[in-house]
């Protein structure tokens, strides 16, 4: 028990504390989260991705393996969630909402921070690859799930071109491959901006959860949270052995898989009017329960 409490205090409590600042800033001061979200998305995250990949000791083959692992985890959870919706005979709207709640994890503003505290800069680099992959999947597959019957899939695919952090990886790999040393006047501003990414993401997480309210369907909500927090890391554990992923890559990948429901899923559900209250409640419930599952998961890893 002492070990679990120490793991919680060292790796999860700092994340919760910073997110609480954002929560209070939104609830008590009424600060709008949108400007911070825009700066984080278009400035902080691309800088963080570039800085980490530039310095990380990750070969192209290993990077591709993490991308494959992440894709398998997300698609595997979507398939499991879809089977359950067929068994429960859910109509199209609740089916899409359940898929969004179960299939996509908050690997960004929650997962990156926990991985950094737990596994250092190496874990953060691997977690960044995981996060960017899930971001692509959420903005394509997730948007398609949310928009089924309302908008063509090509609009979701076009949205991929608007994710600036995605471009940071190939640029960083190109710089590494050519052996080009960036001058201090270029790399130092990038590093300074990158350092702001994780604190900003955690504050943003708190601000976003401050606007979430509970919804009905408590049984379905509990099921979604259980699948997201327990079934997903269990699936990731098995997939990591099959690929295989080893060392810090394995630890970071499995930990990322166990993160709560992605805030972006709630945004997509709201945008496409796909049971937004249910998805938002799934984000809140899984986030509140996540310390109970992530702490023993960290101990096992």
C-alpha cells in the first residue's frame, strides 16, 4: 500500500494538482479555455514534438512499431466496443457515442505528463509518438464515427492536414538524418516553447473538465469507463508482447493505453451532435476514476 501511495504521490498527484489550477481558473475566474487551446495546439505541441523527436534515441523502425502498436490498441478497443453495442442493441447515436468514449484515450494533456513523471524524457518521447498517432486516428476515424450519416468522411480526412504537430515529426527526422545541427538562435526558442507544452495542457485539461456535467445512462457510463481504464491497458499489454515492444517503449505505450477518455471525443460529439452529454460524462467519470487504475498499472510496469 505504501508503494502505491508513493507512486500516486510522485506521478499522478502533480498532474491532478496542475489540472486543478485550470479547473479553478475556469470555475472561479471564468477564464475562457479556447485561447489556451489554440496556442497549445498550434504552437506548444509542434515545438514539443519536434524537440523530443530530434533528441530521442528512436530509430525509424522502432517508431513505426509504436505507430502500429497504437493503431492496433485503438482499433481493437473500437472493435470491442462495437461488439458490445451490438449485444446491447444500441441505436446509431448511442453506438457512436459509446465508441468515442471507449476507443480514444487522453494520451495528450494527461498521458504525456504522467509518462514524463514516471519514465522521464525517454518515456515522454515514446508517449509523444503514441499521442500523435491517436490524434490522427481521433481526427479521422473518430470524426467519421461522430459524423456517420451527417457529413462525408473526406471532410474528416481533410482535417488531418490541420494538425501542425504531425509535420514536426518528419521535419525532426529529416534534420536528424542529415546530421544538421540547428543554431542556438533556432533550437533554443523551440526548446523554451516546448517546455510550456505540458503545463499548458494540464491547465487546459482542468479548464475543459470544469465545463462537463453528468448525463444519464449510468450503467452504460460505468461500462465505458471500465473498458477504457481496464480493458484497454490489458489489450495493450498483450499487443506489446506480440509486436514486441520492450523497455521504456513498452512501459509508455501500455500506460498511454490506460488513460481516460479523450477530451477531443467530447468535442467531436458536440460538433456532430452525437450524444454529447454522454461522451462528456464519460470524460469526467473516467478522469476521476483513473488514479485508481493508473496507480496499480504503474506499479505493475
